[in-house]
C-alpha cells in the first residue's frame, strides 16, 4: 500500500512542479522518500524541487547524494547536481560529478562543456577565447541600421 501511496504522491508532485508549485511538490516528495526510501527517482525529484530555494542548499545536496548512492550512473542526476554545485560556488565538488558524467558518456558535448566550466571556475583551465567581434565599421550604429544594412558584396 505504501508503494501505491508514494506513486500517487509522486505523480501529483510532478504535476505541481510543472505548474511551478515547488513547495507543494516538496511536501509530497518528502512523503515519497519516507514511504519508499530506496527509490532514487523520488530523491532526485525532491533534490530538484529543493534546489529552487537557495536556503535549502544542504538539504538539496543530501537528497542528490542519496539519489546518486542509489543510482550512481544516472546522468540527469549527475548533471543537475554538478550544475547546482557550480552555481553554489563549489567547483571542486562539481568537477567530481562532471568528470564522472564525462566518463559515462564522453560523446555528449554538454558534458565536456560542464567539465570545462568547472575547471575554469577552479582556475585549472583557461577561460574560453572570446568570439571575434565584427569591425567597428561593419557593425550598424543604431537599430534602424541593423534592420536595413546593405550587403555591399
């Protein structure tokens, strides 16, 4: 019976998250992890909802860690956790998860980019080069000029 209750709460929590009611989703997802503590999906979704509130950083980290302990190769959890840690100015911790994510699927360019951003934040990789700016005379000076610039070629 507890699995059915947890599943129903989980489905309702997903609906609440889609409608951006994160507090309501958190209440239901906390019930889910109490009823079925060995389900990594419930911990991951709870962490995702908790991550929306900057005051709940440690609770968020604890839920991500539980989710990854139960499903260590779950790429969406690894990616979201690394992004969360990077945003919280913890690039060394983020790099650990980004490196594992990159090991699991090195062909995804988003994973390489995440790993590079962690290393840049740590100061162990140079920042990416800025794209070349167009010459001053090529760039239109005003909004009207941007819309109606002539092609001189």
